[in-house]
């Protein structure tokens, strides 16, 4: 396949680009370094620096990997993106090109505007570039489990059948996101659904939970190929943050009561899910939605897992319940379906102590670079 990875420099985008290249697909990775820039602006640099995207592609080839074509540019610039689609004619466009941080989107007006503008414009442009230059291309869009929020009913896989006053129909499952970032993903889904209905696009929208992980078989070829690993309060996801806190000797930052439940997955499983979705495309005129996670945990359960792994590595790990900087339910019902990707063949890597201790070992190798000032939450929802 000709695989276009939009947001190819990101935590998921770079490992995805290598993953598809390693399987013999023709890969083009596109990025405008937005996340690098705003991470620097907010003092949220990753645990270790990563080479720029062109250099990563070069180092990957030198390490025996296959060629990855790189284009630097902004997916929110239609002329640029249209050229990419016209030149590359992708079979599948994997769309990660969004501002990915919930806390960043809640800082103030400018950050909220950037998130809204970037995320929706990028999605709108992907839709139009597909329609105009590669109408048969399958769009694989990274959404988020956070689109659903935490309703007091079971969460279905994207759609719900509703019977109302004796009549039945099928609708998108109700959405109630907890940050502006998550809300942009809700709006993305609506945009995609509109163009699927009217123009017959083929789209898979992946409702993904928080991801953890630090290496993949391809990144392990050379330390310079590792993904960007954030542990700060803005770009770091909770498991990655807790592992760095464990190594730094900082009490694990459980927000509020810690009963917040989410669906988590290993970075290796993100790669599997994307590959499974890409290899069996949605039909023309279909918006296919999968819930992309492998296990659910409360924040307290995650803290316990990290404490156990820490003990195995002779780290004294403590926990501190902080006043919750977010507005979210801290005790709630949570039962999301997640059958679709399993039916396509997903073989999960569960969060074992072995997986966490291996990650702790990698963090320990960079422990001198941990900046404890990046750990406590700086952004409040209200
Ligand atoms: N949390 C803590 N302590 C921390 C950090 C987070 O208790 O130090 C809690 C949060 O309050 C939340 C949960 O852990 O209840 C998950 O937080 P997170 O920062 O790992 O994840 P979130 O902000 O929701 O966003 C991340 C990714 C985002 C993706 C989303 C999937 O940054 O791109 O869409 O996970 S989901 O959470 O399912 O919406």
C-alpha cells in the first residue's frame, strides 16, 4: 500500500511510519513540527531529544530500515496538503496531524483557538484532499475514547440503536467530551460522517484510549529512532508520567480520588490496530468506528501497578492524591465495548509488571535528564 502518515513526527506517527515501512509498504511521513514547537513554548520537552523527521528517516535507513519519504508542511494549509495527495496518491491516509493534548487546549484563548483551528482544519483538508485527489483512499483517523466521556450506560462501538416512540434508527453514540481537545475529536467525527454520507468516503475512526510505551522493534534498531517520550503535565500521558515519577522519586500524581477509569493500550497495540484497520479498509460510504484500547484501569490501579513494578526495580514509589486540575468524574460507571479490532485479529500486550519494569529500565537510563519542575499540573480546567 501507499501509506500516508500525517503527523509522522509524533509519539504515534513516527513508530507508525517505521512499522508500515518495515512491512514493505511505501510510506510518506508528513509533519510541520507543531507539537515540537508548542512543547518547547510550554517548557514540556520530552525526556530525551529526538532527531528531526528527515534525520530520523536517514538514521532508520542507515540502521537497515526501508526508505520513508518525508515532507515538512502544515496539513492545515490546503494547497500543501492537496499537493501531497496529488503527488503521492495514497491508498490509506493515517491522520494523526492534530494538537494532541487536553491540558494544552485548556490553557487560555490562544491555545484553545490553535487546537480548534488546527484540528478541524486539518481534518477538513484531509477530507477535501481525498475527495479531489485520491477519492478511493481510506482515511484512518485517530479519534479518542474521550469523545464519549463517562456516561452512566455501556459505551457502544461508535453507534447506538435507539427506539423512540415505537420507531428505531441508528445514530452516532452520544458524545460528551471533557476538554476542548477531546471536543475537537467529536467535531472531527461529525465532519467525517457528513462527508461519508454525502460523498461516499471510506473512513475508519479509531476511538483510542491513553497509550503507554517507549519502544518498538523498529525503534530498537538505534536509540535515535525512539518515539518522543513526554512526562510533563501537558504532553505526557498518565502511565508514562507515573513511570518517570517513580524513577525521579516524586510521589505519583493521582488527580483527585483516582477512580477515573479509562481504556489503555501499549504503543505496540496501537501499531497493530492501525495496521489491522488499514489492511481491511472501510467500504465506500462507510464510517467504521472501533474503540481502540485493550484494558481498563482506574488511576489508582495504575498507581498500584507502577508501585509493584517500582519495588521490583528497588525504587521506593509513593502516591499523592492532588486536587484534580481537571473537571471530570472521579468515581463512575465505565463499560465500553471493544470487539471490532479483536475480531480483526488484535493480539493485546497486557500491562504486565515485566512490561512496566522494562520501561522503568529505559527511563532509568535517562534519569539525569528528568526535570522535576515539569511534573506537577500547571493547567486547571477552571
Ligand atoms: N491523570 C492523573 N494524574 C496524572 C495525569 C493524568 O490522575 O498525572 C488522570 C487524568 O485526570 C485522567 C486520566 O489520568 O483521568 C488520563 O489522563 P491522560 O493525561 O493520560 O489522558 P488524556 O488527557 O485523557 O489524553 C490522552 C492523550 C490524548 C488521547 C486520550 C485518550 O493525550 O491524545 O486522546 O489520552 S482518552 O483519555 O481515552 O480520551
